[in-house]
C-alpha cells in the first residue's frame, strides 16, 4: 500500500464532505496498513496522524488524542534497522548464530580478501525524526484545544527540540510549532511571550515563500496587540498580513483580515 496514494484518496473523500464515510475509510485503511505493513513505521504514523487530525478538526478530542498517541507510540518503539556500511565487519558484528557478517562474502574470504561492505542491524526508534516532531506538534495542538495549557507548552517545546536537532524538518512545519505555542500564550493572555513565539516563527521562515503561513503569523501578532490594547500596532500587523492572503488567493482569510482592519481603523478614530 502506497501512503501517498492513500493520502490522495483521503483528500478526495474530504472534498466530498461525507464525514461518516471518511471516518470509516480512515479507520479501516489504518487498521489494514498496520496489519499488512507492520514494519512501515513512517506510513503507520502518517495514517494515525491523519486520523487524529480528522477528529481534532471536528472537536472529537478523545478519539483524536488516542490516534495521535498511537502515532507517537509507534515512532517511539525500538526496532532493528539494517544498514549496509563500507568496509569489513568489525569483530563481534555478526548475524544471529552463524557468527558471520550478514552479507559475508565467502569467496572473498577464501582468497584472503576483506569484504568491501558489511551489514549491521542497529536497534533504534524514530523519535528523533521530523515526523515525530510533527506528531508532538499535532498532539500539543489538541491539548491546547482541551485547555491543557501546561501539557501543550511542554509538548510544543519537545517538538521544537526535535525539529531543531533533526536537520531535515520542513521550514513551515518547524515554524508552525512556534506559532502554535504562541497561541497557547495568547490563551493565557501572556502577549509578550506570544509575540516572541510568533516572531521566532517569522525568523524560521526567513525569505522562503510561505504566504499563508506568513500572513497567519502577522495576524497572530496582530491578535496579541489587540489583546494588549495596542490598536495602532495591531492595525499595522493586519496590514502586513493581508497581502500574503491575497497573494495566495485565500479569500476567507483575506476577508477576515479586511474586516478586522476596518474595526481597528474605527477604534483608532
């Protein structure tokens, strides 16, 4: 089963808008994938994350948490991974009871030549990957929706740490962890801490083109300034956000932004 094809099929179901059909498909497809491809850890985690996101978007938070925790658990499970490495196997690196390297070259050994490569089984898990960080980010967002702010902040910090260390995280995903953490501080009415997170998200995005994410981040900063009753700063923030929504063709967010701008202009007068 190809995960990308499954996600494309899921997107089509979501476009049709029948939640009952989509939920049944997600549950059945995820269970079948776990059964038929138990070693495909990444694929399993992706499907559990999709299931969790489906429930979170519909405010079915208990089932969403269960799905995200399943994704987290499968990525934390220690498994043996096979690696082909250059050079002869070091002493003690052997396969099971044969006491030979896994790809031991018998012909080479007869001529006294050393094998050019060897295979090792390394036992590890996927808890240092960007996929794991995204799972933590998803779970933290759900905790925020439940009002579990301390757990959400702790989980966002864990996601940020993994994104920082893994080296191959998608920039917009990494930035989203700071944006989401900032929303927790907004919920707690800590506007300065919130703005620090939002500005960090902008810093991570740098000069890359993430129009909607950048617009959302400026709008988040504007929300913090509204909460702080700094309406002039908020007006500037939403004026910064609007062009990014228009550029991407996000009509709903652009309309919302324009409405807030009008309200702020009226408040300042």
